[in-house]
C-alpha cells in the first residue's frame, strides 16, 4: 500500500493571499490595481471640485452682502449731509 503524505492545514490566522503566479495574471492584477487607483483619484478630485464650488458660492454671497451693507452705509452718510 502507498503511503500518502500528511497534509498540514495552515493556522487560520496565517492565510496566504492569493497572488497570481503567472506573468499574465500579474499584469492583469497590476492593471486592475491601476484602475482602482484611478477611480479613487477621480472620485476624490470630483469631491474636491464640488467642495470648492460650494465654498466659492458661499464667499460670493458673503461678498455681495458686505457690498450691499457698505452701499447702504454710504447712502446713509450722504443723506445725513
């Protein structure tokens, strides 16, 4: 009878990541990683652009309010004279 080698089970906490062993698999995995990075960068860029637009709109509103207050104060000073 043929003896079969014992199969050792690795500890549960020491699982190896499934890395592709072929060159083709590594190239595909590399491009996949690049695509994921690109998606993250584009998403972050779009979010920052939206934040910038929101901040600019708030600053325009504040500037318009300040300008109206200054005009009102100038008109009040002229009418007093």
